[in-house]
């Protein structure tokens, strides 16, 4: 039998280049965490003057970007921090990473020569500062491309046709519509671009000192890749922007080697020159790997800057809501996902307004209010939402005569405000009622066998307790709430193993006998309690969806 063990003494490094920070997790050969580090963009790199890692362009509706160079500088800084913590870089056998999905980087013509000849005595940012034809990268929070989405859908025969071809209908934040907008509005910058990378393939490019491929999984978040053939769709490229194919480079499976680490890192940080860079992928797909999600009955919810809910499916059913990506660690199945823009930043906004900027006060309100919130339902959109497609605005309703036994005789009254404690409960219950409803509509398991929670807000037990009652199932967690960098480290090990075997090997080979003894082990975090409450939430969810449908009819994007 083939030996699938990892070399004892070696390390596997995973990054997570996300909206607000760059994080790193290092696993040893027994898949236990040996080091973690974080660079927070706002506080560690204040000279970029970002707020929550981004710039909100007040002059263009929905335009949200991040300075590309900040991500570069963050990489040098996190490696420097890891070096200070005495991490032995020479033991790292492979590196992979997660990028916030959809965001794009525009490399100026000629940059490949700068990238491949970096001077290890100088910081990265100073050397790459002139390498981008667009200085600020459009990111997943951007919603300024509605026109481009409509045009692309129309040109390929409609939204469902695009979803059938690529796994998703056109979404404002997806890379194809973003590129089309740049092509239309900044043609000189588009012409001056020799390569367009995703955040994931961008960071991999820096590490190998050459342009890395886009991986099949993150590539499915662009509205450009034929999901069946895992190749660029010529038909869609043509209707997106002229001359696009040559700017995109090739696609590669997520488990493939992108290249060996460049001399810059060998000399500056003492990486081993044989250290492999495994293709980076999207943060949500890598979380799926890090949470070891492998049964179609299980769902994960990630409560980071965005909120996402995702699971596994054996088939690709085209839909007008949600996304289908190739599973990054299994060549035979898909990842299915829903994404909400109003996640942690919206919860923080309500915490700041109603709970004196304190999670402790926020939690005391959750503890001192009753589940179901006396029929108070809130819709909080600090940013233009994806699900449902509603503009910025807050909407509050009270269900009168809501006895929780049936919806007969229930009257809906709109109000302008709730008391502080009810507002806090409403933002939490509202989000998970919406998630459950849309997950069911998308065909995700209901109730799931298990729900695994991750992301910054999964550290909050009060929130997880509401999640359990609303979804009606147990909620689990892994040791680290950053499953994206954890999953990237695991994928680094997986890619290393595939490379050693000369073929794809199932990721389960890495941990089939000892998952419980690794940092990937899931532990119970919250239980749903009584079934009667779960049933009452089911009724409340139905009413919420009715109200949501009215709001979409009145205010939503078509
Ligand atoms: P990213 O998507 O950028 O990787 P993270 O997963 O690191 O985001 O999550 C960051 C968010 O976690 C913060 O914006 C913060 O609101 C949220 N968070 C952190 N601790 C708590 C807590 N105790 N309760 C609720 N939210 C929290
Ligand atoms: C997924 C999405 C977000 C980003 C956040 O479609 O837009 O979850 O990946 O980093």
C-alpha cells in the first residue's frame, strides 16, 4: 500500500488573505497547530488609511476597493512576525493560502520581470509599487457593476444559462463583471494590463516569483469559467472584454503545485529552496477543507466579514440564487454556497449603536431577551445585500398576535425603532432565519445532520446558541475560528502529498485514522434544546420570508 504519511518534523503553512487581515496557521506533520499569526490591515498598516481593510468610494455608488500594495506589505510583515516568533522556516515543506473570493489584481505590462527578480535585501512593497495598472483592487463587497451583470447575462442567453455554464448567475462582485467595467470605463488601464490575478493567485504569484494559475475552485467565482469543462468559456470571455483570455493565463486544479518558492523568500526568510507553493484558492472553499466537510448532510456557516453558509453536493443544479464551485479537495463533488454581505460589520454597527461598542453588553442583551423576540423582526442592510438583493436600509416589523402556534390572524406592523436589547436580538435572529430559509430554498439539507461554525463571530457562544435553535441541530466548532488559513495549511499538506504520489489522492488519506487527535477535531459548541422552540422558529421564518418578498418587490434589484 502506498505511504500517505507526511514527513515527520516538517511543517505546512497556510495563509488567509481576507478583507480585514492576513492570517497564518502552521501545522506540523500530525496536523496540530504549531504557530499562528495575524496582520490587521487597519491597525498594523495604518499608512494605507483603510477602514475595515477597504476604501468605500463615496463618489461612485457601491464602489468598494482595497489597496493592492497593502496585501503585498502584509505578506512581508506576517513573515517577519513569524520569524520573530522563532518559526523554523527551513522545516516548511509546502505553503498554500486563501484569498477573499472574487477580488482582482491588475499587473502592469512588464511586471513579470520585476516579480521574477526581487532583491531579498529590500521589502516587497517598495519593489512592486509600480507593478499595477489599477492601484486599488475591486473586492467582493463592491456592488457597482449592475449594468455589466445585466449585459453579460443578456449576451449569453439569460441568468439561468450563465448559472448553468459557470455555477452562478452574474453577481456584481464576481470578477467577470468587474473586469468588464474596467474595460468599459478605464480602457487605457485595461490595455496596460498583462495579467489579471484573483487575490488567491496574486499572493501565490508573489511567492513563486512568476504568474500563478487561477485554481478551478476560485475560478468558478468569476462568471468566466465553464464549470463542467473547468476551462475558460470562450463564449463568455468574448462578451466580457476583448483580449481577455491572454490576460487570464491558465487554470489549474486546487491541489496542483503552483511552483517552488522564489529565491527572494529563501534568502530573506530562510525557506528551504524545495518548499512547494500549492495553488491558493478562495477563503470559503479552503474553509470547507479546514472544517473537513465531507458529508452532504453537513453544513458550515462562516461568520467573518461576510456570512456564508456552505455544504457539499454531488450534482450541479443551476439556480438563480447561490453559487456552485468545484470542491477544492475532491474532484467528484461540488461546493454549494450562499453569501451575505451584511455579516460581522453590520453586527458591529448595531453593537456600537446599541451596546456601547461592547460584545459583553451585546451578549447580556441576548441573554436577557426571549427567543423569538416577541415577534420583532429586523432587516439590517448596512451595505447593498446579496441575499435578498436589497439596498442599504434598516426595516423593522412587529408581528401582532404571534402566538407561535400558527400564523392565522398575525398582523404585521412596521415600526421605526426597537429598544436596544430587541435590536440586538433582531439582528442575530434575522440573519439566521434568513440563512435557514434560503439554504432550504437552495436545496441544502434541512435540518442539517451537523452545522459547523467558523469565522470571528463563531467565538460568541450566545450567537451559536441562537444558530442551534433556529437551524434545529447541533453546532460544532474546530479549535481555530480561522478555518480559512487552517484549511489552506491542510491543502498545502494535501498538495504536497498529491505531488509526491504523482496523482490526486483523497484528502482523507491525511487523517483517516487520527482526525480526533488533530487540531481539526470538531467539538460540540451548542445544542438546539427543545423541539417546540425549533418549530416556532420555523413559523417565524415563513413570516419573515413573506415580508422579505414584499421588500424585494418594493425596493429590490430586478
Ligand atoms: P474575515 O472574513 O476578514 O477573515 P474574521 O473571520 O476574522 O473576518 O472575523 C472578523 C469579525 O469577527 C470582526 O469583524 C468581528 O465583528 C467579529 N467578532 C470577533 N469576535 C466576536 C464576538 N465575540 N462576537 C461577535 N463577533 C465577533
Ligand atoms: C463569497 C464572498 C465572500 C468573500 C469574503 O462569495 O464574496 O465570502 O470570499 O472574503
